[in-house]
C-alpha cells in the first residue's frame, strides 16, 4: 500500500515536469530571440520538484532524478539531430564536458555537505539530485543556445 501511495504521488508530481522539459524549446527560442535570460526556462521544472521538499524530501529527490533523466534525453535527442559539421562537433564536445563539469561540482557539494553541514542524509540526497538536475538542464540550455541556428525548425 505504501509503495502504491508513493508511486501515485511521484507520478502526480513528475508528470508536469516532463511536460515542462518537453516544452522548454519554445521558451528557449523566445528567450534567445528576445535577448532575455534563457536559464529562466528551467525554473518551472525546479519549482515543481520543490513543492513537497520540506515534507517529503525523498519524493522531491525522485522528482529531480526524473527531471534530470528528461533533460538528459533532450540533450541526447538534440545531439543526434545535429548535422555532421565542425560547429556541431564542437557543440557535442562542449555538452559532454558541461555535463561532466556539473557532475563533479555536484559531487563536491555533496562531499562538503557530508563533512561540514548539519544536513541529514535525505536532505543531502535531495541537494545533490537537485544539483545534478539543474546541471543537466543548464547543459541543455547551453547546447540549445549553441545550436539553435543549426536547427532547421528555427528558421
């Protein structure tokens, strides 16, 4: 019964997140066109996962893991759709190292939290997963910005 309740809560919490990730390209294209901050396009997915963080950090942690998977899938899809030219190759390399750099920073934050904070295990896990999700989302934002003009749908 407990598993069913958690699964139902998780599905309700994460479903809007998947839709927000999928709909981010329109927001990003508009932000780039208007010269506004494209990183604001990832805020809704963060906010959706933080809704229940104080009461149920484990549910929020799983939500961030799902969000990270959605952003990762979006990165993979975008990378595969790029042409085989020098600019696209550079964008692929940049995306790869953006993800790696983000992961290293999130590991660092986790290690520091374990060593020198009053946070408990579930709070540290939430903090790390949120960091990983955000790093993946920002990698997608940078990849989109680098390759938007190469996207035939952007014309």
